[in-house]
C-alpha cells in the first residue's frame, strides 16, 4: 500500500513537473531551445521582488545586460537556464533580437568600385536573387524609376507575401542621401536576416507571420552611383536644376510642412538642403509616398548617417509632438537595445532639438499624415573626426547587429499595438450593440 | 555638418601651363522654375573618352594633320603603317619618322566639374605636349615592313583646384585631375599584288594607363579624403589595308579595323584620415574591365593633276552602336550611334631653289566633319586644317595644324592640334 502511494506521489509529482515545464515552455521559449545545448541564450525576466530575490541567489553571478521597461535582460549559459527553469521563474527568449546576422554568402558583390558596399547593380541583383530564392516569403515591388531611369525597388517580407493581409505594416528606408553608404547596408541586411532566418528562428517566424515588412534599401540610386563614380560626398539626387546646379535633397522633399520656412530647408537649388520645386517633385519621394498610401503602416525607420542618434518628430518645430512620450519611450528602448549589443550608445530625442530644424523630411511626413511612430536613425560614427560619412567595411556588420535589435523590437511593438487596437475596436463595437438595442427598445 | 561645395566662391584664373584653374562658383537664382526631366549627360568627355575626339584611327603625324587627318591614301611617311599598311609599298627602301605634337582641347563637363560639384562659367582647357611618335619602314625581298611606336590616345583632363577661404585661412580644398595615355607599338607588313593592288596588315599592341584622383582636405580640422581610380590598359588588334593604283593620278584605299577589346585592370582606392583622432579608413576595390572598341572602315581616294595638285577625300564609318564597356565589373550604358566621318583636302607641291639647293615645298588645306557618337547631345566637330612640308634631299620636315569647333552640345568645345614630323627617305 505504502509503496503504491509513494509511486502515485512520484508519478503525480512528475506529471506536475512536466506540466509546469510544458506551461513555461509554451510562454517562455520554443521547444527547440535545447537543440543547441552548448549555445548561450539571451532571456528577459519581469522585474519584481520575487524575481530579483531569485536572480541574486544564484550559485554563480548571472551576466546581466540591461534593464528596460521593467524587464531584466541577461545572458544565460545552459546551467543558468537550468537554474531559471528549476526556480519556476517565467522568462522570455530574446536571443533572436540579439543574434548576429552575417552577410549572406550569396550576395552578388562583384565589384562596383566601392568595396563590399553595395552599388546599385549589386543591390538589384541581391534583391532579385533573394526574391527568387524565397518566393513565399518575399517579393519585390517596382516603385518606379529614378530621374536617370534606375529602378526603385521595395522588398516585402511576410508569410502569404502576395496577399495584402490585415496585418501591421512596417517600412524601413535607406539612402535618401547618396553619400550615406552604410544606410543602404543596414536595411538590406535586415531584409536578408528576416528571410534567411525565418525557417530557423521561431521569433523571426512569428514577426514575419504577423506583419508586413517593407524595405526600400535605396531611395536615391542616381545619387549613390554618382557618389561612387564621381564624387564621394554627393548628397542629393541628380535633378538638373534650371540654374545648372544638380540635385534636390530628397529628405526635404516630402509633403508635410514642405518649405514652411527657409531654415529647415532651402529654396536655393545649389544648396545641399534644396527642397525642390514642389512637395514630392522628385520621382524618388513619390515612390515612397505611393507605397505608403497603398498600405497600413504602424511604424517607419529611415536610416541615415552620421551622428549615432535616434531622432523622432517634430523636425520642423521645437514644439513637442502630441505623442512625444510614446516616441521618446520607443526611442529610449531602441537605444537601450542597441547599446546592449556592442556597448555603443545612440543618443535620442526630438529631431529639431537634437540636431537642427528640418522641414519636408520623411519622418515628419509619416507622423504628420498618419500619426505613426517614425524615426530617423543616424548611424555611426558619432562625428566627422571618426569618419563622418565613411564607415570602415568591417563596421558594417556590428552596426547592423545593433540596429537589428532595435528594428525587431519596433516590429514587435507594432504588432502588439495593432492587436491591442484591433481588440479595442472589437470591444467598442461589442459595447455599441447593447446601446443600440437599448435605444431601439426605448424608441419602440 | 559637411561644408557644401556649392557654396564656395572662387575668383577665375587664366589658363596656366599645368592648367591649375580655380573654378568660379556662382549661384544662379531660379527665376523660371523648370521641372524638366533632363539629367546628367556628360556628353563628350566621359571618363574613358580620348581627348579631342572619340573617333580615333591610328596615329596622325603632321602631314596627315594638315590634310584633315586623311591617312588612308597618301604614302608620305612611314607613320602610315598605323593606318593603311598597304601604303608602305609606295615608300622608299628605307624611311623613318620622328613626331612631336601639342594637343589642346576645351572641356565643359567632366569629372566633378559642371556635374554638380564644381561649377564653371567657361570651358576649361587642357594641353598635352609630347614627343609622341617614332618609327621606320624598310623593304626586303618584295615585302615592305614598318615598325613604330606612338601615343594614339590621351585621356587627360584639366586639373582643377577649388578652395574655400575664410579670414585668410583655407577651410576646405578640393583638387581633381585625370591623366592617361595609350601607347601603341606597331608592326606592319605589306606587299604589292600585281601592278595595281597592294595589301597590308598591321598588328598594334597598345599599352597605357589612366589615373583619376579627387583630393579633399579640411586643413583646420586635419581631415583628408583621397578618391583614386586608376587603370592599366592593354589591347592587341589588327588593321587591314588595301590600295589600288588605278592610274598614276588616281588611287583608292580601303582600310578595315575589326572590333577589339581594350582590357582594363581597374583599381579604386578611397581613403579617409583624421589626424586628430587617428582615424584611418580605407576602401579598396579591383576589377577586370574592358572597353569594346567599334569596328571601323575607311574608304579614301586621291586624284592628282598637273603634277602639283592633289585632291583627296576620306570617309570613315565607326560602328559605335555596338560600343560596350564595364566599370568595376558593371556594364555601363553609353547611348551611342554609328557615325561617318568625312574629310577633304587639297595639296599643292612646288619646288624652290634656295642657296642653289632644291627644296620641295608642299602646302596643304583640309576640312573635316567629325560627328561624335553620343545620341544626346548630337555633337559634331567641324575642323579646318593646314600644313606645310619642306623637303631637302633625303629629309622632309612636316608641320600640320588643325582647329576644330564643336556644334550641337551647346558648349562650343574646341580642339587644337599642331604637330611637327621629321622624315627621312633613303
């Protein structure tokens, strides 16, 4: 009898333990966690007195990365994971947000005259190759031609990529300014990472399944080619202006508060910040506008260089935007995540106060017309003395890695925000129905 | 942030020997907005364009220069081995030549000049002076042979310097230059085929280089950027020539140069340095490129009368529509069309007795219509040339000059070339 009871107890304990393990694993981490037992993982745990007490009681000190939004991030070796499991703490696997993405081995970097940076032809070749290799996950959309007849391509990444599903959209833009070569690489690498890791990484799979991610790595192909072939420090597009000068500053050509003053942009065609003859006078900005108008976007990042800074609206005025706190919080979170990767801290703040006044720029337009969080990320280095618009080729990967963490987090935030908004809409609709019925009853 | 080049204002300097020109920058206020779509078209002087004209047919010594560059029909120098080797059969048993020339050309749009970075309100000149040709020809066992070396193409551009100065200190400086040439070694052989015909073949082995550099500096901040693109060039191609001496006074000539590839080993070096922080960034690239030169065919004729007058004409077709090139492994599109170059010339030959010595004096006059291959703009050089030759016994000194005026691009480009050749005939 006694033996039977003991056996039952052991069995029920085992069942409970398995159940507990299963319950934790469903929320905390995928079943494939132990497929690579020797690899470390990055996890986050909700910060509260109980979790703090447990975390500080480990036999060996844990490797803390950062703390943000009431969650503690740490690097967990296999033994640390076992400890966390046995402690009953619920933790979330964050490794995908920090995993380095190596350049795809199949990138078409033949030459181009600019080292391993992508020229226009190399970029087009790589995008086409990617779309051919993963047709169910990504497709290319031709947004139109630049002034000199080059294609402006957008890469869409999603499950059911050929459908326009009711999912949150995200837009990542690169190279409005020709000399900012690094701003082509970061969004391109992001696209490669999402597509190539979809089958390998459940977190990436989840993001791609629940969102429609758009990437335009090269908004200004003519300018980039001129920067490679003729003059490295070229900024604008290649519009031949009526006074014989060349170029419109594409990041002053967007239609929100375009030309509101001559401090945030210039009416002088020879100026580096020449805004053009009219809002969206340039085919390159019209390409972005038209894509934006065809889909629902939750957030936008426009990559630039340099300064190592995250900027949000407004650029045209020092008055804070009405969603200032949200923008601030998102920028801070991205900055923290970026710093956690290689220790490089990106400052953040309102564009007009952190750098200078701008009008007609991408993020003011996206936020001003749609009310969505829109960020300009000025990539490293921090100043002209550390390279300015020059980044060493070996810096491309680290810069991408830290921005990957931020981009994935923003996508996750957007998905959560979209779901919350959806459920709120449904809840309001539900509440409306009894009211309507009541009114109808009253009328009767 | 970065200092805009477009805000630099410079005084304009006259052309000097090394063509160090300070480029005048001015702002033109936009009075009549134009949403025109026309974009950057370099036109005449793309990076690989030879100086003076895209249409190169071998080497042009002084006598030919004075004759509107007609080289397919008159055998008056061993240098014709580069152009119509069959004419070697009409030379003396042994001959030689030495040639020097001065070439000047005006450019409007090239490199960073008038393409958005530096603006000039006038055309800018470049000059190249060179001892650019030498060779000899001889006959043996019924064959005629020629060997020579000459610079057949120049790729020079005006050197340009611009500075931004404030309170007597240079804040920013940019310097641009491009230099290059193609030197061709020539081996030719020819033979008469009966009384009327002569056939010749020339093998040309070309080697050269081109170097283009943009140097920028911010002296106060001790920041320097060098952007260098250079390439070594080589080519091997043949030219076939046929001459028909129909009568003593009437000759016809035909030359064919098949299409060939000028191979380029390209190298790019981009360097940034900031002395205060010790930052040094270097981005390099290399590639095997090529320039597909078009096939060309020339047909020429000459007629002499009264023993002292000679008329000649030449038409040369260039198959530019098949022109292709790569730049760091990427195919570059040049929107080119086929063209026919036309030339007409007249010569007058006289003898002079000076100090009881007999001198042979030849005067020449020629005109040439030289359409350039670009579809946009439709551009043509109209050239006037003249020449003078003074012969004494076994030697002859040739002088030739040509002046070309371009029409069609709106830039009114000009070219000048003067050459002096010493010939010996034994």
